[in-house]
């Protein structure tokens, strides 16, 4: 049987795919065995390296929790600022007025093309030279500035593409009933585009959470990854244990974000499907509805 996208596999192709699968898993198992053996030889899998995370609250209260607080603070501030700014820039790029559309396009394309780490470094230099922000707060301000400028530009493109993906009949129908363009965007296009844009927006929020680690690596921002470095040195170079715990924390945060987004998307789709009430002929006041069987009774 053939499909539009591909032809059904023959006996030789099936055998070849099975062989490739077996070889891949054998190679993967060999590499995994080598990694575990190497870590064991270096003492990274000894219980003493992991014990403090299960028997003591010190690593959590002294290192992990303060770092996690800084991570969540920087991510939350960046999200709160970048989301509305990205929406405004995305809508501005769709404006009929060139004096609005062109500057918005320049801003989006400029900041979208610069690595977020470079924006953080520039932000730190700007706050150091031209502001009264204390040296303790500059890394946080620089991290938030870099994340906002970059991710607002990316979110602007997500918003613009989400609105353009809607059928043209939506906007034309709104204008046919007398709505202005601003009302059409606010009441018709944006509510429909949100559901389609939600997975991409949440993916970008996950990127924001992970990119806070760049501030710890370069700007001495005390986020979770930087705390893991300090914790690893304090507890006798238990690098694997410390970074494994941090990786699990990041996985849990990002999994919670994506799970919430999936739930919200399903809820929005159900709400759209059930938003229209179906009336029977009797309820709508149609004469003779019951006699003609419009209400379902004979």
C-alpha cells in the first residue's frame, strides 16, 4: 500500500531498517556502558557524591534554592515584559502605515539577528556606564534586558505569522459588518490566532528559562547553573551529581510549562467548539416547529 508521502516498504527495506535499528541500539548501549564505566572509575557514582542531596537540606537551602529563585525571577520578568512587547511589535509589522510598519520591522530583524549573550553583555556595559544600578543588581538587569530584546523579537514574528495564517475571510467578514481594523484585530483575529500560536509561544518561554543560564556563565548572575558550579566545588568536585540535580530541576520546570500549555490549548479548542449554542425550533420561536417535527418529535 502506498501513501501520498511515501511508498510502502518492501521486504528488503524492512530487513535493512531492522538491521539499522539493532546496530544503533547496540552502539548506544556500548557508549552508555563506556560512560558509566568511566564515571565509576573516577568515583563520580559513589554514594558519597550523592548523599548530601538526600540526607541534608544544606545544598538545597544554601545553593539550589537561591539559584532557582534568581532563575525564576529573571525568567518571570523577561516573560512579563517580552510577551506584550512582542505582541505590539508583531501587530505593528502588519500595520497599513509605513511609518509604523518599517520601524517595527527594523527593530525585530535587528534584535532577532544578535545572539542573546551579546545583548546581555551590552546590557551589562550600558547599566554599568549610564545608570545608577548597583553592582549587585546589574547582572539581573542585563540578563532580563538581553532576554527581553531577543525574545520579544522572536515572539513578534510568532504573533505576525499566527495572524497571517488565519483565513482572509475572517478579516473581510469583520470589515463587511463595519468593524475598524483595530477592532478586527482585537476582537476577531487575535482571539483565533492565540490557540494556533500557543505551542510556539510556550516553546519560546522554555527558551527564556534555559537562557538565564547564560547570565550565570558570563555575567556572574547567581542563577541555578552558577549555584551548581559553586556547590560542586564546595562538596569535593561532585560535578556529575550537582549538574544532574540541576538538569532534573530544569526538566521539571519546562515539563510543567509545556504540560500547562497543552492543557490550556485543549481547553481553548473545546471552548471554541462549544461556544455556539444550538437551538431547537420551539426555542427559537419558529411557528409550527413541533408540528413539522423540527424539534425532533413526530
